[in-house]
């Protein structure tokens, strides 16, 4: 679990101070390291920051914000790309070279190569922001099922984003009023994140499987666009045994990808068949691996 934050300001001192407040608010998400950069685009100062919980490549080579070799692109990323090795191999065939073993560097290279079209290739959970200095644009992305949080505000006071509510509130020039409708929906119906609105007016969730672009010249953010939608198409001719075999194969494949880590692996048992199946699969795939339950 890492944390990302950033936004647009008119004043560099204000940007520096509030970015630090957001990082402090998210320290528990990434105690291993933190970083921030400010970028001057004339009338607008862009700030990008990240707190890191190191999972892949524990060295400083995985530090964020991460810059491309030519300096054009910058990324802050919260999450994990489980199939990063396979994507890295594809990119190496296209001429890319890598200086770390981190999935962040692979994700940045994938975005440079394919843009939004890289997203369906990713197996993972993620919320990330990519700066393109050449086009003076910022792209914000959330994973298909919304596993990783992404809060943002787009108002006359400037665009802001963060992984947690406390962090984005630290970025705001004032405390926004409560969204009483969402408070009612939560207290009465237990409904909180089924839509884009949050408990605060003007602060939104980026919906799962959506992305949007911010124009750094105007400071205007486009409406979120879907990059993936689930399919419910029927599979004619399938037998029950075929479905069982494919489910088992896909399940073991996913667990195998999730076991990629440069730190010890742990598993949490809730007592249900789902968590029990995960632990059994871990033992099946890596029988000698010490598993902490």
C-alpha cells in the first residue's frame, strides 16, 4: 500500500507546503520512503508526490516520482502490476531498456509505448498519474475494479488528487462542506462508494476502470472516460467441466502472479472458502515457501 498526491497551484511556496502536509497525512501508507517534485508551467505549478511501501525492487531505483530517461514523462503510482515481467519482456523486444526491477518503471514504459491502450494489458491493482511535459498534460487512471482509491477535486481553486481523504483535505485551501445526501445514503442505506460523490462537496471518486486528462495550460480536467467494461457474453457449447477447468487454471495463474514479491508473503484467513482456497493454492504452487497466516 503506497500513497500518491498532487495538484495544481498558482504559488510555489503554497504548493510545497501543502504537498508536505499531504505526505504526512499518508505516511502510514508508505513508511519506506517518500518523494515529491514541483514543475513550473508558467502560470501553473504542478506538484506530484508519493509515499512508498516497497514490495518489488526494494532499492532506491524504485523511488518515486519516477522520471523517464529522456525526462519527458513522470509517474506516481499506487498499486502493483502482477504481470510486469511479461510486459517488460514485450517492451524489451520493442527496444526498451530498464534500470530497475520495479513494476513502476515497466508501467511508465508501457504508458509511453501504448498510452491508454496499455491498460487492458495490465493484471493488477493501481491508481496512477502520468505527466507528459511535452503536451503539458496529466493523465489519471484507476484500476478495473477500483481496488486502489483515487480522490480528486476539480474547481476554480485548482485540480487536486490523493489516495486518501485526509490527504486531499490537506491539499485544499479550505475545508469543503459536507455532502449531506451522501451522509444520508451511508447512514440509512450503507451506501458510500457506488457513485462518484463522497462525503464532501466537490471531492469525487474516480470511478473504477476510468481515466481522465488534465490540461496543464488551462487547468481544466476532462470528464472521466471508461477504459474497460465487463462482458457478460454467453459461451455457447461450454460444459460445466470446461468452466471448472478454466476457473482452476485462471485461479492458479492469478495466485502465481500475486506471489511475485521481494518481501515475505503473508496470507489472511477470513474463514471462508475464498481465503482458504488462496492459502491452499499458495502451498500448492510454492510448497517450501514459509507462509504467515
